[in-house]
């Protein structure tokens, strides 16, 4: 890779203060408590690529998404998009210009659209905010164009969000994301609130738009099959860290990290291939009090003493001592 | 008609296209189902109409000394054998027609009520929005003040503010100044409920993703608060405003009854009751009874509307 | 084997031509319109469908929890031969506690946060059996062990909030098992759980059906869960069963065009697809179910008859499918998928 990647995320961390209120701490005792939601996450996304972060609840994937778009300030680390730092004060002016090019699609299409606004006004808001088009007539024309772009009728702009189904609302949200001619769209579980047949419509639409407009996606999901369908590269997150990064298909044919393997084994098998699988053990530990060393060690069949003491670094795509020491038996591929 | 008037602030800021939408809504359906609510709305509407058009409905202008005749003083109501037209509900000591006085008094009471509600709602909504959206120390300060104020009865605060205002502005105030002080003191004593409710709703709304989407395109906080959050937190405010309208009218009546409210030269219902109170034991019961009944009916009707509105707008009770 | 048993004995649950309506001021909505199915002893029937298909309402109807404005407008529900859809509420409550167990999506709705798990389990056991308090407690510990809660003798005295989501769902399953019910209705039991926990709960449900002979009605939107757990599956669409049959057949060789579309729409971990199969449009709202076959506006194979005549369920190999394409009568066209 010679040129600089479009999106660079470098050692991103985010700590939340989850302590009880001050008065309760004084009266009941107890220390301040911190939750490391994201703990040293690094990845790059090339232009026109779909990079996915997959993980279970509490893995910190949505927190990463919010930091990347700038909704949440990172505790440390840096996000750089097209060479502009999202946190460096010196880049403030350029960051304002960058903002137009970054958009987000949210999980719940019932909460991501203002219920008191017409769909047309919702889609027009970014156009107005960035003064992309002058004149009400031209804005209305552009809104109509965007609506038909995502498979809705231009006349639908006069309706309110509650008049649409979940899938149609998500189309409206996509139209809003496209309204400012965004190039980079962060999708936070965009289809997990939708039914499968509607999910297929939305995923197809998102891929079509990527092909037509050359969009770059950061795709957040808990659904491995959806991620496999959408992403060119995938990062697997567990308790705030990326445990494995891999080219899309490779993650599924030759998963390396024990957690990835366990996760793949846990996915219900629609194909009913009757594949061999290891029974899943345990649950995700409390993120306020994560295990020392590799956070996966209490559930890991390969854990040894080193795993309970040292945090494994991400090396050639895997953060696992067992893999790096060659203790890992080759996986019986699915 | 009365009904649409009551509902207008909630659902129909814009005309035509929304009227059909509204007539089809669950709120309207629950309204037409409840006979009591329709009666209360009709009553409220009649009261408001009579107050607004007091000059048309009243046989005399009770504030115009030229229309008063001492010979007509202390007349009983019309149905009493001593009664005399056109004094439907009798007259007071100065020959003032009680019915006319009630209409004009109603006008003052409703005016103070509406203005007091508008003032307290504006203050409360603004503080609630700011506290909820900005959070942190700003939130803590605003809400602690609210907590402290809640430990005092509203009437006490109104009395206090009223007293302070009069002391600051000098001993004798004209009618308009008195009215302004009343609105101000009632407003200050009722803002807490709006602020708390709005803050609660804001805390819910501001975590919804449509706010994140608005922040993402760089809208400043005041714009997000006004354009996005405010319209979504007004539902509960409307309920409080309706119930508080009744409370404000009662508070004003209480202040006037205690003598710190509207003067006899521009009496509200409370002032009329205070005046009439003096004649209660000398047999002229109508001077106090009819203003009292009017006040009770008005407050009851508005409260019934408020109760219904609370149920109708609460999806869990529907 | 199973077919033999089904014909030999009375099914645990038998639903015949069930209709559920919701009366609103805008008219009567048919949420369930003529649904029939059986569940045999030890069998897991998966009921799958998208939101609005009526799968949860079907479950609620079986346990007698349709509240006004909803009502059962027709049909019969039999539990091991006993008709239960018209029982008085008091008797139905007893049936529900003793003979039908329930597991819901959110385990917190089934557990009282103010009582220890032990109290809730022991109380339920003693309501339905005449065990002594200490025997009931022992049984409760056994149940917790059976659903896979580690150190059950210690955890039993915890409060519900002290368990994690997956463990809480296990407690709910233990609670549902207390009275050794013949039938368990599980409504989206794994939807709120993470994949790794979901797999454990699925395995648990499967084992329970096998070991206790409990019939399970598993309501979910997740085809993967159904494929893993169920013996037979009913695919619902707009308040009707589009197709019902052995799970392997329905998943790998669906007959109804809706079921075909649904299977194709699921992204797979194995197969590569540039585009997913997509069914155009969306499930109709209850107020606007089209006449004839409710799927006809979205169906790629629809013909004239589909727009006017409602398809009845037709036996086709081991499936029953409600689609005119499989009608063997003369009116049938040659357009079979």
C-alpha cells in the first residue's frame, strides 16, 4: 500500500466513568469504577472498501463507531480521515469541511428519524445545514431524487416516519446519509432491527450504492453471516479489543483466534450441514472487571499461564499467544 | 368547535391538511368517546367565550360608575320575588350587576391564568431543555433550585414574590402593574413542574439517534434543542399546562381573596368573592355565591379536560 | 418413527382453524386467520415468520393470554385432548401454570425482581405438587443444575438481577419446568442473547424436549435457531401458515414462494452470493391484507387465481403448503417453481 489509507484509526481508547454518584460513594463506600469500553483499537480502511467490526454485546464495536464519526470524543488515540485528524485542534477548519463527507446509519430506524418531521424535511436537513443547494425548489427536487435513489417514491417526502415500515425508514435514513454527498458511511447494526427479507433488501441497496457511488463503509454488526456478505475485511472484537483482523472470506475458512472459532461454531447453522462444532463455554465477563492478561483466557481451551498475565499484541492479524506460539491445532474448517 | 380550540396547541399548528389527520387520530376518538370530557370542553368554551365577549353579554359595564345606580343596590337574583330585571343574579352594595361582574371578573381570572401559565411554561421549558441537554453542573444547579422551591407551597411563593415585587415597585400599583406582578408571581411558583417533566423527556430524547444524526451534521446545541427536541417533549407539557391553568386561576383567586391580588376597581373572581364574603352573614348570599360557583365550575371543567388529556396522550393507558 | 407416534396417540397440542381478531375503532383486524397445526410429545415445532406474521399471537392464543381488544374468534385448541380455548379464566390459569410452561424473550418479565430465585422456584413447585418445603428446594436445585447453572446450591439464593442474561434465561427455563409441563411455549427465547449464549440455550431446549418428552412450540424470527432446534417448522405469513413440514425439507427445499424467498434472503456462512434474494415489498398491514392469497402482490409466480381465491393447505409430500401452484385439481397451471 503506497498511498495513505482513507480512514486510519490508531490506538483508540475510551474509558467510561461508571461510578456510583459521589454521595453514594461517600455513604456506602466503594471506589470509582471505570469501564474500558474500547482498549487500544487500531485499523485502516481503504477508499471504496467495506471494513466490518463484528462482536457480541459489550465488545465496544458501537463505541468505536461513535468515536470514528466524532459523536464521542476518544479518551486517547486518534482517528484520521483523508489526512484530517478528528481530534487535533489545528485541523478544526478542515474538519468542518470533512464533516459533510462522513455520515452514519443507525440501528433503530424508529429512533433515528425525528417523529415530528416529514421525511422530506429530514432528508433536506443535511442539504440545508451544509448549504449544498440554494432555493426551496431545487432542494425539493434533490430530496425527490434521493428518495427514488433508495427505492421510495418522491411523493413520500410529505409523509411522516410513522407512516413507513421499518425497512422503508431505514431507506429514508440512507437517503439522509447520501443527502450531503457523503463518501464514508458508518453503519451501526443497520439491519439488526429488521426482518430477514427486509434485511436482504437493505443490504442489497447498500451494496448497489457502494458500487454506484464508490462509498466507503465501516460496518458494525453482531451477525457474522451479514458481515461475511458485506465486508471485504473484518475485525473481530472482544471486550474492547480487536482479537483478529482478516480478509473477508478467510476469516470463515480459516479462523485463527480461539474466540473467532467459538463464535463461528455458535452461529446457528441454517444450511443444516451438520458440521462438527465445539460446544460453546461460558459468557462474556463483566467489562468493568475484565480478566487480567488476554480477556478471553477464562473461556479459552488453550489458555496457559502466560495468557492470564500478558495482553497479547495484534500480530499478523491475530492477538493470541497460542497462535503466536504455534500451540493451535489447525481448525477443522467449516 | 370548543374541542378543536382545546386541542389546537397540541396537534394542529398548521391548517387544512392536518385537520383530517387530527380528526382521524386516537386523541380525537377518545375525546368523542367521553361524554364528560365533551361536557367539560363545552363548559370551558362557554366560559372563555363569555369572558372574551363580556362587553356583549353583560347587561352593564360594572366598571363604569355612570351605569351604576345606588338605588339598585343589594337586589336579590331575578327568581326571588324582590328580584328585578335586568339583574339576573342580583346586585351588590353599589348596585353592580353580579352577572356582569362575574363576566368581567372571569375575563381577568382567565387572563391572569393564561398569562401565568404561558410565563411559567416558557420559563420551565427553557430551563428544563437546558438542564437536560447540557447536563453536568448546569443541570445540577437548575434542578437543585427546583428541588428547594418544591419544598414551599406554590401559594407561599406567589405571596412572597408578590410582596417583594410590591415593596420594590413602591406602595401603590395601578391595575395593570398589579396584574403583571400577579402573572410574574404565579409564573415563578409553577415553573418547576414544567422544568422537571421537560428535563426527563429531554434525557430520553437526547439519546435517540435522530439527535446523533443532527449532531453529526454539526448543528449547534440551541438549534438541536429548539428544532429537534422541543417538538418531541411538548406532549406532557400540554397536560401540565392545562392542569396548571386551573391551578393558576385558583392561586390568583386565593391571592385576590387575601387582598394581595386584583383591586376592587378591576376585580377578578377572587376579588368578587372577597367582596361578597362581607355580606354573607347579612343575608346577601348571592354576592359571594355566584362568583364562587363560577370559579368552581371553571376550575372543575379545566381539570376534567386536563385529566382526559393526560390519559389520551399516554399510550400506556390507551 | 415420529409419524407413527403422531397417528397412534393424541398430539400434545392440537390447533384447529384458529382465528384471532382485534377489534379496533377502524374495524376488525384478523391477526390469525385459520391456523391449524399439531405438536406431538417430545416434538419441537418451530413457528417462524417476520414481524406482523402472527407468530407471537398464536403463542398467546394457546396459553389463553389474548387480552381485549383481541379475542379468539373461532377454531379450537386442544391440549392432550382437552379443549382449552373456551376454559374459564380461573381454570385456564391452572392449566397454564401446571401443564403449559412459558419462556419469553426478556427473562426479566418472568421473574419477580424482589424475590430470591429460590423463593420463586419453591413457590411454583409447591403450588403444583404436594412436596414439602425442603423437598421442593431440593427439586429446585436439581432443576437449576439441569438447566446448566453452575453451583446451583449456592446460586439458588441469589436475586434475578445477580444473574447474567443467559443465566437468567436458564432460570426462567427452570421455572417453566417446575410443574413438568406437557408443553412449553418459547417466544423468542434467544433473541435478547448473544450468539455464544444463544447456542447454549438452543442446546438446552433441544435436550429438554428429548429427555422429558416435553412438546415445545418455539416462536422466533430467526431461521437459524429453527434449523438448529426444531423437528418441524411452520412458516407464517399475514396470520396464516404458508407452509409447514419437517425442518430439513422446509429449509433446504421450501415449496411456498414466500418460504423460498425467505430462505434465499438469509445471508449464509457458507455459500457466496453477490446479491441476496430479495422479496419485493413488505408484509401487508393487518388492515390491508390483500384478497385471495395474501402473498400474491409480492409473489413472482402469482397468477389470476391467486388474486381471488384463498389457497387452502395442500398436502405435498411431507409438507402442507397453502399455495395454488401445488393444487393438483384441473384448474392448476403448469407454473411450478
